[in-house]
């Protein structure tokens, strides 16, 4: 599945962003980038299960290097 970011902008100026199919800390990197682009500050964060998943590709690459 493709990585996606859903952004909601409300009439009061509040912005909500949600990441989909982005594993680990990469999702927080995306949110940090949005903070910079929008000159905004995160007030609340809810981590989804994807945050706690390990990117298997990185692990496989590291194992190849160790062989």
C-alpha cells in the first residue's frame, strides 16, 4: 500500500494530519515537516499501531551487511 497523509483544515484554523502506511518514526518525521511548512505546533499526538511496527526492509538490509 502507498504511504499517505490526510490533512483536515477546519474553519477555526485548526489543522489535523494523519499518516497511513508509514511505519516507525517516519510518521513523526512527516508531522515535523508539516509543522515547519505550516508554521504550526503539534498540540496532541496519537500514535497508531504502525508507529510500533519495525520496517522489515531495514532489518533485512542490516542482516545482509553483517553476512
